[in-house]
């Protein structure tokens, strides 16, 4: 009799907790609608933009102010704004680099766990490795990596046959001298991340020889890099990251045989992240946006439209070629994580020393 009574009481408590959580969420959404706006900065991906601006369709009362561009430029701009008392940004979506963790140390990021409120988002079983494994910072609360892919670089297999180029170490083959374009590693970004991965996996000498001996062409324009790649002017492109420009060219019939070559043994992980800026002007809208972004619905859209590989267990990879192995998730080197910070700083230093 007592067991049955305790069971009924337990169910009542659970029902009360669920109801209370739903009411709190309703209050958050109502407050977000009252704020009426959210300011988002994101990486320069047109397909990512197409998905993120649909937040307005789901919450028409909340208008999205959206600006894309390089992360390093975002931090510099934001700090100048704050010098004159302007607090304009709520969240940033995209890759991270050393500047992100430097911003964290300056206290410019807010913790994400207090914002995660929707049951399907906080459910550990919905995320490969569990929710905590998504965080890239030491404190496990500021940088949430919601997608994952094997870090590599792009090769046009029509010009660079697999029999002649089998792994990343073939980048040093004299045959490919003058045929490689790289995003500038001297600043943050995918080029810097790639060189950092080379340093970690193959040693600093490998990165040195690549930059010095192979006459690598440096660019900071990913669209230009992608166009050079698909037109075979430079059939090897290092540092495109998860940029979707190649996919756009392929939709036009160009670069159909562009493939990715992993760095290491496919055990190096990249990914897209969400971070929340402190003193956000629209805190409730930011909370709604973060939970919306991490929902199954939106993660499916990111896979289908932007070819992202969600870390959710209930979403199919948008790019199966670069999909992670869930069974190995604990063994991946997370390049967006703080553990790679020193290698990224070394890559910047090396680039400044060697690139003329």
C-alpha cells in the first residue's frame, strides 16, 4: 500500500515539475516576443544563413538581425563597439578559433547551460557522447560544438588522382608544388585550424616545409579559393573548413569530383559552435534561439541545406563522407576545443614567420 502511495506521489511530483518547466518556458517565450529582436553573428556561409533566418518564421514576433563574416573581425568590431558603450550582439554561430577563448578569458561569453531548457535539448541520449561532451572549453559551459566532421582539406580528384595522393602527408610531394591554395593561417579561421592540426598530427617541421617548400598560395577569400579549386587552377585547397561554397559550385555542375582528404587517421574533429555574448541586449530571445538551434527540427534542416553533420543522435549526417564515428567520439582530437589553443597560436606564429 505504501509503495503504491509513494509511486502515485512520485508521479504527481514529476507532473508538477513538467508543468512548472512548461510554464517557465512559456514565460521565456513571451518575454522574448516582448523584446522583439535578436542580433546574430555567423560565419560566412550562405546556406547556414538560409537556415538561421527561418527563426523568424517560427517566432514571427522576433526579428532577426543577421550579419555574417570572419570571427576574428567580429571580436575586433565588438570590442570597439563596447569601448563606446554599445552592446549590440546576442549570439555567434560558426567555427571558433584562438580569439574565441581569448574572449572567454576577458569575460565576454556567458555560460550556456542555464539557457538549455527544452527537454529534447537537455536529454543526454539525444547527443553523441552526451551533452557535456559538446562543450569545447575547459569549464564545459561556454563553447557548445553542435556539429562534427573529420577535419581535412579539399582535393579535385580529376586533377589529383587518388593513386598519386593518398593522405595528407602527400602535401609535401614536390609534384604538388605551386598547386595548393590555403586560407591565411596567420589569423584565426579554417586555415589556421588546418595548420594547427598538421602541427599536432605530423609535427611542426611538416607545417614548416609545407609553407616554405610548396609555394602555397595564400588567400583569405573562401569563395575565391573554392572557384580556383573547382576550375583546377589550384586543385588542392586547405582551409575551406565546413564552408558550403563547394556545394554551391557543385549544384552548378562544377567540382563534382572534389573530395575531402582527412588530416591524420580521420580522428581529428572540426565543428560548428554556438556561443552567447555577455550582456546580450535580448537575453530571452537568445535563450529561445539557442534551444531552437539545438532542436531536432533545425539540426535536420542544417544537415539537409548546409550539409552539416549534427552531433544529435536522431539526425542523419548532412555530409556522410565526413561523418564521425559515434563509437570513437571520446578519442577524437577536437580542433574547436580549448585543447587545441596552443597549436593554433603556434600556427599563427609560424605563418607570420614564414609567409611573405
